[in-house]
């Protein structure tokens, strides 16, 4: 997380996760809060792994995975909320159990897995070039 994009993602995700803890459509603690806490834990662990990257190139694999996984997890409530609300008056999904939501999340999961494999391979090439 030495690049500007990494810093923006880290701070933006921390702020978003913390502010999401104060929101609740149904009142009280719900699965959205669990997602926020888990995402927060993932980016904080990735941050500490980024501090260890000098000399410990294996930590980069986990750092990349945790950041990617946190992004994937943030898409789950985003898809649920968006598809059950938009377009106004006639949303794409009637509830979170609608097949359009599960199919979209399945596609996103497959993209996440493919992207993680790609990142792993790319990181392996980078690690081989480093002393």
C-alpha cells in the first residue's frame, strides 16, 4: 500500500466500513454490520502485511488476496441493495433471494477467483525478480 491508489483504497474502505456500522435499515445489528467489520479486519491486516514487505515477499500474496477479498465482500451488500431498489418503483430483484442477485454474485465470485489466480501468478513473477 505504498502507492496512492492503495492508500486511497485503504482509507476509503476504513472510513466506509466504520460509517456503515452506524447504518441499519432494519434496526439493530445485522449481516451488513458483520460484512463491514470483516472488511475492516481484512484491510487492517493487509496494511500490516504491507509494512513487512521489505524482505518478506511471501506477505505480498496475502496482502493482495486480503485487499481483493475485501473488495469482493463489499460488492455483496452493494449488489443486494442496488438490485432491490433500482429502478425505483420496479426493482430488478424483489428480495435478496431473487435469482438475479445470486447469479450476479456467482459471476462476481468467478471473476474474483480468476483475478486472484492472476494476481498470484503476477506476484510470483515479481518475487522471482527481486533479490
